[in-house]
């Protein structure tokens, strides 16, 4: 007589509408039911209703696990403590994935660290993406997260498509809306010097710079007059291709990255990178500074991006190709299966433990 199948675990992800969250599940791994908290998914940012303690108290019977990923930066420590208290009083399980130990949207990390100081000790289970981040969590809070790799970002049927390098080679830096962790001018200056040197030694190389329209509006909160002047001069003098544009949709972003030989991440601080994972899917080599644990995510080239000599050497290396930098669809498909299995096992272990603590009967 076969053993009865365990009841599905009902998981409420925060945020729900996100590609990373979608790729934590796999049809080959039944056992997880994803719960929707009804947060609007239209244009603009809508904080999840599940971050409200009152919402949890009213809807606790609809989920077993609240899995928090990101989107809680706008809350206060007191609000997050109220959320934790609501989950405890209703015997719901809290899982936290520590994507960011340093928030890339903030210069002053103290407010964000204050939020982690509430969530990391309180979570029933912790996940992070790399061994280095897990070690740092343990050093700070005395708890060791489970390490589960970042799954694919591009659709599986778009991974591993053939690429053919053109001439000139294109090195791209997307400034987007000048996020707080961006080091723009020092890196741009290095890239222009390096591209000129590579062109002079027989490897024609173009620097492409993209920036969102809003970032060049003097009324924009992160407007940088020196950067705006540099971009105007670079466009006028032809030292870089400057594209002032709207935000890419998913298809446009894929087309953009496939058109680059190297994508430069000018991060001054951070922990992990979804952009790196997307570049891995599309076969675009990444050049970045020695920031966070990017080197534990995927193969890339790292250098001091403020040093033109280091950038010249790094670009020469990157343009020759980096073993393992391009994903294969089979590898990503296998990885997604592993990711789904590891999450299901974690959810089952934690909910069983919580049920045992509360004296509840675990459904067969």
C-alpha cells in the first residue's frame, strides 16, 4: 500500500508578480500552491498587502508560508515586527530570502540593516543565493541560510540562441535611472580610454551608454549635472553612443543585451545581480567591479572599473570570451528543477516543525 501524498503547501510570495518568483516553481515538482494576495499588478509600484499585519490576521487561513523576497524597503522596523507578530499568533511560517545584504537603491544602509535586524532573527527559514552571502548572514546574525542558486531569468526557449560577434565590438553600460549604487562617471571615463586603446590595437570597440529620459531632467531627484554634461559631450564628439530612452520592456531588454559583446555593471556596492543572470542566459559577458558575491553567481570578468589600465586588460579578456559565461537551456532546465525541489523541501520541513511546535496535526 503506497504512502499518501503530503498535502500541498500553500505559499504566499512577496512580491507575487516577479519573474524570479515564477521560476522558483516547476511543473515537474508538484506540492506547492502559490497564493495570490490580490495586490494590484498594473503600472507603478504597489506594495504587497501581505506586508500588513492586519491583512495577515484576516487571511492567515489562506496560506501556510509567507515567503518574503523583497519589496519591504518602505516599511519600518515596527511595521515588520507587527507582521512577524501576526504570523506567529496565527502559526504561519515565515521564510526570508536574503537577496541583498546591501540595498542597491540606498547610499545609507542603516535603515535597511534595521529591517534585516527584525526579519533575519525572526524568520523560520532563511535562503540566500551564494555561499559568501550565507557566511555573512551567519557572521552578522548567527544564522546560516540555505543556499539556493538564482534560477534563469530569460524564458527557457530564449536561452542559448546563437550569437555572432560583429565589428566594432560593443561594450554597453546602462545607467537606467541612476540607482544609488551606480558609479557612472569614473567608469565611463575608463571605458572610453579602454575602447580607444583596443581600437588602436586592432579590435574596433564602441562604448554604448543608455540612460532613462527622466534621469537627465534637472528636476529628477538623482540628476547629476556633471554626468549630463559628459553625456552631451560624448555624443557630440562621438566618443560614445548615447541613447536617451524609455525603460525597456522584456523583449527590448533581450534585444539590447544580445546586441552587446560586454555588459558593464558599474555597481559601487551590492550583493547579487539579476542582470548578471539574464546576461548569462543570453550569452553576454559581464564586466563588473569586485562587488558583493557576483563572482559566486556566474562566471564574469571583474576589475577596478575606475582604473583605465585595469579596464583595458579586463575588456581584452572579456572580448576573447569567458568559459561558462553563456548558459545552456539544458543546464538552466535542470537547475530550475533543483531550485523547485529545494524550496518544496524547505517549506515542508518548516511547516512540519511549526505544526509540531503548535501541536497541530500535519495533514497527510
